[in-house]
């Protein structure tokens, strides 16, 4: 629907909804606050290692993130949830549970490295 609603929407016909993409906030942070230490998150879905590398590189380049935390839908199971942390588009550390991710990120943020 564009503009104001002129009349009641009928429940007798199909509706078409058009969504428009918005700007990614992560791509704006470093431009506005260049000294910010930025950690971006990237979820992929059953991606090959090359696709993952491309996605992480693109996110790093567009957002100028200092670190990217990547996970893939196929690595999310009842037994665990694997994450890979990247720095400058290169793998830094892999963890297999959310608490371990929190610990690794805290160490990176507070200590500057892992």
C-alpha cells in the first residue's frame, strides 16, 4: 500500500506486499565513528567454503569491520553451534558453543587479540 489507505482492505482478494531493502547499519558505523571497534555477524545457509569466504570478505569490505563472526545454518545443531571469527577476512579462531564465542569476543575486545 502506498500512501494513505483509501478504503477497507477486502478479505476476498489476494494481497501483494512489496518489501524494499534498507541500508545495513553495520555499513554506516565506521563511517560515522571510525575509531569504533566493530564486530559484524554473518549467517550463511549451507554455503561452500568459497561462498563463506566471499561473504565474509564482502562484509568486511563494506562495513570495515575489525572482526566478523560467521556461522552457517548447517552448523547449528542441538549439540552445538559452531562459529568462526575472522580478522581482515582471515580465520582467527573457531569455537563450538555460544559461551565460548562470548568468551573469545570478550578476550578480543578487552585484550586486543586472541
